[in-house]
């Protein structure tokens, strides 16, 4: 009886491993289409290169869209991309994923980091093992990566937020009450945008008054409650700017619950078009913005692949990326870093998009 | 009692060997001993807490506050050494003691307050992670960033090697040895089993069962403190949210190790094997090209298949009978 049990167990485990191996979507079929870039001095065939694409967490629409772009790029060029993230975005999970990427012989990683410093040691180990490191969406300490695929500098995105609100006002130079609403007082990227936006407001629209800053902690329920309390607490509020993919839909939902439309209160910010389309179509909001996250994912894995081929990237270099165009490596100072090195720079996405009812249906992410 | 346990452990041993062979066939790099030993870093925290949570579960209790104690310990090390400026090694000892204090609080309330272990440790879990976040606020860094800037000697705790063996592997075996000796070679260990089998009978036999129960929570808290030190060293910064995702993995390896959640039966050998199995399963599947988000599926299947086998083993049934049947306490 016991032997029989052990056999069954072994069989069960075997079955389980093969079942899981079948989940693996990587197509190992060797693609003959070696990279189209005539300028690539790479010495490895494209199909031998594996890039591990790491989101902050899985199951979030933003990161899944980034992965769609990454996979499409990989398929087109013919290298491999493994999407590897944990459902909970924690430092320990990301470190574990980086370690296993290094162990399993990946050539490069492209990561959206959950922390500005907690991955340093793991990334150093990756670099020591010859793995190329690229960050996207959310950066790490610039010492530990070659390139950061940036959605936009604080100047670009901060000004964009203010302009999206201003263009909806009858007279942006008149007195306006404005509220900020985003994820948390500690998140680096959103705070850097808002900080710049406030200097921009002080210069361009000195009559605007910032009445409150609220934080939804990335939590949908909490964000909805806060959105409703903003409307209740500030009856004369003219605009809410929400540069956060959880806060903006929640704010729009709160306005809709209160029966308000874009005529009564201006709501704008950053979120994916799929999450905002219903609010644009029913007139709750008129516009919102984002960058094309599918392009960001595609660009991140392409740059990782480009480096893994043995190419060098120096500040000032340009790379011709299929479907995206030419991108330039800028110095780290554009993001406000002090660390300057030849082989560490920032690539800013070429474009950001403002979504309105005229173009929201052209996008699917 | 002891004669019955090895059967389950034998099965775990076979699963582990099968795992290594299968993953080795899928990706030969998996058989690289350096990679296998380094992977201990990623589950060491789970394993060392699970050793002592095994004690708690044998007494019939449960401790789910371990993950939060990791975060609290981590923050305490960061604040003591980086903000107040105490010597790093003294900070480590104090931080581990803080972990022990958390365990003591749990243990006293459960053993002497007669409150259900699940309720207290759930409250503890929320309380300790809350305290950790408040403490980070005092340190002047944002909760998002964590406290960093530890000396190299501290980072070496996790990344160092002794005779080519990573420190995390050594720590695993040291903690395992402590747990093993306590549980199998001392009277204390026997009392833990007896308390779990029947607390009233043990009490009449002259065992201070409440002390025994409280002490298991202290050990569990101390081990969470050690795990917090290791994780802080490994990740190079102190953060309040470290260990938050360890709750279920800890319980997983305890029950996969063959310890009955109802108490009275189990052991740390099974827990040790189970933690290695789960750890290798994760890295093996990742190296086989499976994405991390599917690994829970594998662990869940493994657990359910194993539990099903445990369910049809005869001594499990007799145990259940013994636990479920009404106790006749003649006074």
C-alpha cells in the first residue's frame, strides 16, 4: 500500500511539473528572422537571447498592457521574453525573481521596481553575472542599471497635468480652486510630477489655489471614499488632478455617484484609457492622459535585448527601435539624479497621449 | 510516537529527490550546487519561523504574526543602528529580543488569558505591522524608501560564505539543530507533545502547560526576529513591509511537513524538508520557464495531494479519533 502511495505521489508531481511547464507561453521554436537592425554589432542570434520582463506586480491592467507590448516586440524581432512577477509587489518577491532570472541564465532583465534601494544588492549580483539591467516605469538607483525607460520627466508630465486641466477652464487665469489626488505622499514618481506641476502653476497660473492634497494608497475602495469626501468638503472646487491609475477612475466614479459632470467639476489625470472610457463617453470627464504603456514595455525589452546582444549604450547615443522610432539616451540629470556615468542614462518615451472622446476608442490598453 | 513520523518524512524526502531530478532534467543549470545553495536565501525566513511555528502548532495553537514581526524587527534594526547610532551587532540582539517580546505578549494572552490563538496572533499581526509603520515615521525616512546605509559587515550576514557554504544555509541548519534538539532530546520537547495531545492530562501529570504554551510563542517570536535580521541584511534596507507575504508560506510548510493543525503530532524534520521542497519548487519552476504567478498553483496542488495521502494513512485516523473522541476526565 505504501509503495503504491509513493508511486502515486511521484506520478502526481510529474504530472504537475509538466502541467506547469505547459503554462509556459514562450515559444522555443527557433526563429530564423535575425534582427533587422543592420547596425547591430551583436554576436548572438536573436533567438538565443532571453529577457525577463518584471512588473511591480501581476494582475494589474497597467503592467499586463506593458507585457503585451513586450511580447509583441519579442515576437517581431525573434528574441524571448519571459514575463515574471509575483501577485504581491514586495521587495523580497522582486529580489527572488531577479535571483532566479540570473540563476536560470537570462541575458537581461527589464524591471519596474517597487523600491528605490531594496534591489541594489540583487541587481549588483545580476550585473556581476553579466546580466544587463534596464528599468522601466519606476526606477532604481542609477548605479545599478544601464538605462531607465522613462514615461516622461517631471517637467513634461507635471506641465501636461496642469495643461489638461487648464484647457477645460473658461478662463484659466481667473481664480480657480484645485485639488491633488494620487496614491501616497511617499511614492517617488507621482510626487516629482506634482512638485514640478506646482512650480509650473505658480509661474503660469498664479491665481490658482491648491486647496488640498489627498492620497488613496492605491486602494480602490479607499480612493472612492476619498473622492466623494473631496466633493463634499470643497463645494466650490473647480478641478481635481489625479495622476494615479487608481485615484483617477475612483474620482470619476465619485463624481458620477454624486451626479456631477465635467460641466460641474473638472477631473483629469493619468490612467489607462480602458479604465476611463466609460467616464469619457458619459461626459463625467472630458480628457485624461497617459503614455502608451504597450510602447513602454516594448521599448524596455528591446533596449534590454539590444544590450544583451553585446551593444553598448552611452549617454548621447541613439537607437533605432522598430515601430517606435529613434530614441536618445539622455543623462541621468534629466530625472534629477546626481549619479553621472557614461553607461547609465535615461530614455524618455517619445510621446504621451491626451485621451478625449475623439481618440479614446483608438487605444486598447 | 516517534516511530510513526518517519514514514511521512520518507515521503517528503522522496518528493525532494524527485523534484531535484525532474527540474534537473528540465534545466540542467538547476543541478548547479551554487544555485541550489544560494536559493536558500529566498526561503530562509520562511523556514526558520516555520521550525518554531511547528512547536506552536504541536501544542494545538497557531501563530500567524511571524510575518509582521519580521517587518517590526527590520525597522527596529534600522532605527537603532542608523538613526540612534547604536552599534549594529547590539541593534541586532535588541531587535531579536523585540521579536521575542512580541511572542511573549502573544503567548501570555493565549496561555494565561485563555483567548484563542488565532484571534490573538491575528491581532498581533495587525498590531506589530502597525507599530513598524509608526516607527518608520519617527525615523524621518518615508515608508516607501526604507532605512538603508548599513555597514558592509552587516550585508555580509546574508551574502557571506563560510568555506564556500552561504551563511543562509548555515543558519538554516543551526536553527534546525536548535529546534530538533529542543523537540526530540529534551524534556521540554516531550512536554510540548504531551500538552498538544491532551492539555488536561498533561496538567494533571504535573506539567505547567501554560508555561509550555507561552514559551512556544516566545520561541516563534524570537525566530521571526532572527528571520527579520537575515532579511534586512539580505535586502540591504529596513522596511516595515518585509515579511508581509510570508504568512501563508509559513503555514504551508508547517502542514506540508506533516504537523497536524489540531496539535499533538508533527515534527521539525518534516517542516525542514517541506520548506526546502517548496523553496526548490519555486526556483525549479522558474528555471523551467514558468512564471512566478503560477507557482502558487503548484504549491497548492502539492499540498492537497500530500494532505490527501496523509488523510488515508491509518495513524492519522487513529489520531483524529483520539482527538475528537470526548475526553473523560475523572476528577
